[in-house]
């Protein structure tokens, strides 16, 4: 599994990376960071193709197709960017830090969450039209979309909303973990990573109604005897290998797991920084890893943030099929 570090000639990333995302149909990588800049990197061409600076730290980002993007900021703003013309403008606001943003291809909606305990739904086609607001009990830390479903992490609970009737959640599940991130498992369920180093998988339609999922401690092989586990900052599921998912933690470990066998399959060498974010490209051939401090711990080393691109090659696939632990 080969990795290469992206080069940002002339203007490197100056502060913590908050999120990376591959485009829906290309190998363009969207990058938001605390240095107030949103960047678009052409991974195939090894060059930066877009950069826009703002007035606040960027806490999340997402694509709107291939030509536009959104970000959320510490100044409570949601910003929309035209990636072709290079222009940007404020799309909306929260009453406190805007922490999460997602765009739905199915409905054309922009879904945002923030520390103001609000989940907002915007109609991107009419620009800035706020169509619905839901209020939750605590700040929104993480959010993901799967088809018409919005999954929202609220403290130790997961709320789900139907984007076609967003007025109230149709599912609420209290987990046994304090949730750091939530990600969809295709249309089968979801995975939640915790601040204390655990991952919980839940299935929507389990074959055994008494067993709707499982949870485990996400322990890197190199630190199996440790008791204090770092936060699981991100989780991604492979688009090409059913049941394969990858976790990135605050100690700098990236680990591949098998959801069916509940076993570790492969562990990358430890990165120099925490793993702030992970992203698969649309075909599952490339994995992007954002190695960056995350401001979660007082003793974090503020080494320069880096983004690595790993090719998910045949060796990795054969390891997963064999179900071995490496």
C-alpha cells in the first residue's frame, strides 16, 4: 500500500486540517482547515487548482457536485464556493459555531449543524432559502447523509431524519459511547466512532432482531496493552470492498477492519500527527489521509499538517479476503 504526500508549493497548509473529501466522480480533493482556507487539489495532476481564504477557521466542507462546494466556519457562517469561477459568498448562518455541512444530490438540500443545537435545512436551488430547523439537546458534532437519510450525532445519541419530511427525527438511538463521528455503512446501517477509542456498528434491518450490531475497542496492534484509548476521529467505508472500513485515531493510527469478522485486517505505520480526516475516492482505489493536529489534547505536537494518498492495491484486497490480521 503505497503512499505519497501532497505538495502545496508556495502556500502550504498553515493550521489544522478539519476535513478532506474526494469529489463525487473525480480525484479532486476538497480540503478545509483552520487557516481559513478552502483548497481543491487535483490528485491526478498533483496540483492545487482552487484556493479561497476567509475570515474564520473552517470546521467542515463538502462538494455540491463537481463544480461547487460549501464550508462551515467558527464565525457561524456557511459559505458557498464556485470552484470554476473562483468566487464565494455567505450562504447562511448559525447562532454559534457551524460545525457540519452536507449536500444531498437527491433533494438539492444543504444540511448544516452547529453548537447552537440546531440542524438547519436549506434549499440550494433557491439560494439561501431556509426550509426547516430542528433543535436538539446538545451541540451537533458530526453528521452524514445516506440517500434520503440524514444521520446526526448528538452527544451519545444518533438521530435520523428523512430529508423529504425533515420536521422531526424518525429514529433516535442512544449509544454507549460519546460520539465523535458518524458515517453511513452503505444502506445497511452506520458506524459511530467515540472520543474514548471505541467504534459501534448498528444495522437497520438485522437478521437477528436481538443483535442489531456490535461495538469494539479500536486498539492499534502496536498499542494493545494500553488502557487509555485515543479518540476515533474519522471512519470511512470502502466503496469497492463490502464490509471493509477504516478508522483514523488521534494517536496517528489508520487501521482497516472487517465488519463481518469484526477483526483488524491491516494497520498502517503510525503517522507523525493525529488523523484528522479520511476520504476514499469514488472507485475505492485511493485513500486520502489527513495527518494533522486536532486541538483535542494539550500536549499535541503542532507539526506541519500533511495529506497522504494511498493506493488500495491488490495486496490489501487479498489481505481483506483472507481475513488475516496484520
